[in-house]
C-alpha cells in the first residue's frame, strides 16, 4: 500500500474551523454530561432528593454531543462508509462509489432537515392548527 492509500488528513478548507469547533463543543457536552450524571447519582442516592432537571439536561447534552461529533466526522469524510470496498475498486468505480456516498449523505440530510422542520412547526403552533 502506498501513502496515497492512507486515510486523507482532515480537510483544510473554509469549514475546517467550524468542524473543529463542533468537535470541541461536543467534547465539552460530554464533560458536562458526566457532571450532570454524577450530580444526579449523588442527589438521588446520597442526598435522597432527586432533581428533576438532570434527566432532560443529560438527554440534551447527549444529543448535542452526538450531533456535533457526527457533523465533524461527516466533514472529515470519516462517518459511515464502506472504505475497504471503495479503496479496492478501480478508479472509475471508486469515483462512482464516492459520488453515491455523497448523494446518500445529502439525501439523508435533506430528509432529516425536512422532518426536523415539520417537528419544529408542530411544536411551535401545534398539530392541526396551521402546522404541517
């Protein structure tokens, strides 16, 4: 295997600082999650006074960490892929697989954006009252 077969370094384009910021915020969210969970356990089992805010906060932090980590990984081209198949394929097939991968990611992004928009509108105006 040559040096060209190795995984590419993280992209150094205009979005690279944003991807690094996403990773940093995701890491901070994980650290905060550990703190929230530690407080939840301490309050519930030691102080016998379980706070109601810890569970929704933990879910928000976990969701944020996963979303930010996934976004950074997609930017680096390291999120979900069949790399062995792609790297072993001949050049024309490799390009077709790369294009197909990009199209799948874009399509899933659009589907998630559409569903998220509908969910947002339903939450703002309520189902059946002008929401989609």
